[in-house]
């Protein structure tokens, strides 16, 4: 099988992507060079295009929890609480009034909320 990216070398690296919202699996097949480029790419940006997005605004921040108002999506009007350190792991520096978007992925949201230990 040839690499799906360069279409020149044998695909020896096989990656399975799972869409947590739909449980759909996508198989990717790369040569070692293209696999390295793929893994260095911004995976979050690739996934954002596949799932609905939710817009959030930081309402309050403590060392442990960040309270957010949901501004769009199927949860519009709700108030959520995320683990502050987990937002910082995503390079989101929560401060009151800050707005950002993320994918509407239940496993991802559960991890941010502290209901799940790992992704």
C-alpha cells in the first residue's frame, strides 16, 4: 500500500482517528516521513472541522475551576465549569470575559470538566 500523502513510498505507519461524537473511525496510511509531518500538524485544528463548535465565555476563574457561559451550539445558555489547569494545558489562559471555541466532543468536554481522568 502506498502512502496516502506522497503516494511514492510504502505506507508502514497506520493511524486510526476516532470521532468521539459519532464513533466513526478513519484509517490513515503514511510512510515514516509523512507520518512525522502528520503527527507534527495541529491535530486539534484538523478535528475542529469535523465536529460542531461551541463558543464559550469565561465568567469566573479560581485556581481549581473556571466557570464558563455557553454562547452557541446545542448547549447555548448553559453554564459549565472546567478544570483551570486543563484549560492551561490547551494553552488557554482563562481570564474573565475571554471567549474561545472548542469542538462539541462529549469525551473532550468531560475531560475538561474533570469528569474523566484522561482523553
